[in-house]
C-alpha cells in the first residue's frame, strides 16, 4: 500500500477510535422474542473502540493500524479522548496497558489481514489475534502495575482487575470483532483489495 493511502487509513483509524471510544455497542434482542417484546437493543457492555482498532488494521494494513493507535495514545496523553479523560496521569491507570496493546493489536491484525486472501475466516483470524494481543498487553501492564504499586488502583486485587478489564468485556468485544470481520470483508470486496 502506498504511503498516502497508509496515512489516509491511519487518519481514518484515529477518528474511528476516538469516536468509537464514546459509542456503546448494542445488538438486537433475539428474533424469537420480537413478537412478544418487539425489536429492542441490548447493550454488549463495551464500546466500539476495539472495533475501530481492528478495522484500521483490516483495511489500512499493519503500518496504518499501528500509526493510528500511536496517534491516539499521543493525543490522549494530551487531550481527554480516552474513556475516562486523558492526560499524562493516565499512565497511572491500570487500563493503560490495553491502550498500549492497541498499537500491537492493530499492527498484528493488519499484518495478518494482508498476509492471506481477504476471506471471512482469514479476516476473523486476524481480528481475534489482534484482540488477544490487546489483552496480553493489558494483562502484562496490570501485573506490572500490581507489582510496582503493591495492588491495583480503585481498591481492586489483581484478580478483580483481570475480571473487570479482560474477562468481563471479552464476550462483547468478540461480538464487535465479528462485526468488524464482516464489515472489513465487505469493504475490501467493494474496494477491490
């Protein structure tokens, strides 16, 4: 991919990540319940932020994906674009490792997405690998944070923090990753690459 295209996709990835940070992900209630309850929205308990990270990699490639997330972190350390604000003090948040994982996750997702033909299964594999990479970085940061500070902030033990930041949001993030897979597949077919 040419440098101007990578920069364009990096900018798109940055904007989607910022916007996705503040948009909660929903799905509809099951179709068999529509006759009784009507069509309703059910929260997944996560935002579209992870989806934006993975989509930047799937559509822009490894360099654009990583660059968009580097820009997001640099911007967030200066402006309130993270979930709970922003600023340099965010380095002391136990969830900051997940943000660092966005860089590696977007890079790996982009690397794998363009290494194989753009089929649903290969894009799903790249999204899942990117998502798991984000969680590996986040868990590593939580463990380091726990060791340095003798406990995790907010009065949480290490295990409680792992449950809060990794185990609880993972099912919703997997649903978002599936949606990104389908969207990336469709867009790559439309753009012929």
